[in-house]
C-alpha cells in the first residue's frame, strides 16, 4: 500500500488529496507533499485544493448540528466543543469586522490555527451564509496555495 501511495501517479494524487483533507495540516502539508513526491505542480495543486475544499460546505452547514448532537449524546464532548467554539470566536474577530475579506485572510494565511477548516468553523459559528462563506474560503485557499507554493519552491531551491 505504501509503495502504491508513493510510487504510482494515482497513489501520489490520492495521498496528496487525503493529506490536504485533514484538519490542521490541510493544503499546507498536502501541496508540498505532492510536489516532493514528484507530481507535476498543477496536478499536486488540483489534488490539494480539491481535498482541502471538500469538507468546507459540510462544516459550514452541519457543524452546529453535529456539536448539538454530540452534546446531547455525551457530556464528554462538551469541553472540547466549547473550546472549539471559543477558538472560532477568537479567530472570528477579523471576520466579524471585515466579513468576506476577513474570511479570505483567515483562510489564506498559511499559519497554525488558520485554513479552510478553521474558516468554515468560524463562518458557521458566526452564522455566515454558505453562499458568502464558500467563495471567501475558496479565494483564501488560492491565496494559501500561492504562499505555500512559494515557500515550498524556496525551500527546495535552498537544497
């Protein structure tokens, strides 16, 4: 399985896609991973963008319902959910102030605690409409991919 994921074109694309879908690492890890495996840049970019973007509408639409369901089913999740909501409110200050542009910036700056997952969570917590949040998150992902690409190729050229 490892050989397939690292030595075949489809495996490299699949790995890039799924790494980019993961919270926290997202496109910031998936895109450099795909490039490092030798995928053509635009193939790695497409796989990373698609993988990172797929969870976004689901998070925006369903996360509040999922949180409510988890709280009803087990109090064990309440602390974690409360912590996530507080972080979303803190990250959401810029989004509250600048709305669309704030969300683009939150998603677009590839730092820890930012990204599509955080942007989608902030949009949901702030009750932003999906039709407004999704384009902002997509623009932020394009911005993040440009910055990640620059950093990736900068690091590659150092070695």
